[in-house]
C-alpha cells in the first residue's frame, strides 16, 4: 500500500526501482515503476486519493527512448548546444543530450513529480540538469538550439496546441525533434521521418509488446 505523499523524491525512491530501458539497455539508469511495485498497479482513482496525477514520469515511453537513442547515436546534433527537453517525464531525453555533450539542458514538465524524478534521474546518471514546471507553450524561444519532445501527441487539443507552438519555433530556426510511437494525434503533415526503432514495451501500458517508435523532425517551411 502506498502512503499519502509528503516528499516527492522520497516517494519516488520508495515506489520505483533504478533500471535501464529496453532500447538503451543500461546506458542510462532511471527510477521507474515495475510490475511488482504498488505504483504500477494503482488506478487513477487510487492515485487521486494520494494527491498524485497519473505518473507518466515513472515510465520510459517508447518515443522518449527513440529520441534518446538517436541523440546518443548522433551526438553532433546536441554537442555544445542548448537543449529544451519538453514535457520531460522522467528526463530520459535530456539526460541523453547531456551524455552526448550538450552545453545545457532545461527539462520542463508541468507535473512537479516529474521534475522531482528528472532531478533524481540526473543525479543517478551523474549529470547536471536545469528544471522548471513553467508552462512554456505559446511562449518565445528562450535560447534553445534544439527541442526534444517525446510522446506528446496522445490527447487531441493538447497535442494540437503543442505541435503548433513547436512548428512556430521551427520556422524561427530551432531544430525540433519529436519521438512518437504512433500516437493518435501526431500531425499528418509537416514532419520529416528521421529514423525508427522497435521498442519492447509492456502490453499492460501500450496494448502491445513492441512499438515502432519514430523520430520526426518538424519541417520549418
């Protein structure tokens, strides 16, 4: 049984387990939920009683894994650059960018528990990452050379708002990469397919054991 949350970082440590990911192996370690831990088994109603939103930060989603792998395989994309890890969740993409030589990474998520997870995961991997819970959607580029966004197209109005903002930033010269495993609200145009990875998943999360996760670049025309 999970007790009501007082300290987000203590809660995360007590209800997750450091582990690698199916695509990246042990290259990056993250505090993640596991099927034998209560956090995995709790539904939204039980989580709400604990004062906890759906813990997207407790899972390494396929789109984020694809982005992280692509960055690690192509470090020149981020080396010496300022990176925005948008809707960061567990922070996987941002950590990968720092490992690949990024000058600076800002991981942003409106869920304060996600930010706590990012900070713990950054510490676990020996990197220093900036964090914020500010909602940046619709705002200007604050100095980022490249934006990484994994698994952001799962809810209609939100996805439309986010992708329009990202397209606007792309038109201004910012490189924007999306990691997506076939979410319903991924834009049907304005994207260039970069690479795809087969990512092993859990059928209890994704209704399938394998996801084809694609890295897309938003076109700037």
